[in-house]
C-alpha cells in the first residue's frame, strides 16, 4: 500500500539532488516515503527493523515494514553525510 509513496519520494529526491548543493542537501529533506533501516540502537530489538517511513514527529518515526506492520518509537537519529549512499533494498 505504501510502495507508491516510496516511488514518489524517489522522484522528489532526484529533483532535489539536481537542484541543491551537496552541502545543503540534508537540511530540510522530507523523509516521508523513504526506506529507512535501524542499524544501531540501545534497544537491540529495533536493530534490523526497516521499512517505509510514513510518520514523523518531533521524537519518533513511524515505519511500515515489508510485512505491513507499523512500528513506532522514540528514536534518536544520526545521519552521517559522508556515509550516505544509494543501495537497492527489497521493499
């Protein structure tokens, strides 16, 4: 159900990449529709959870997993710009 949202997000990011300087890219990017993956967490049961982000609040992300399960919790997110890259993920 949320895969079309991800397709729209990819189009949005492509346009943004073409029109924005590299150093300014992450400032204000909307992640609704992005595929995100928890790679490190103090709460180990969150590690490995990934899916399409459908909700963002000041303190939490809501993700719909490939199994159509909605996951939400208060997460602190750190984005390392130099480590960001594009990978094909099976969702």
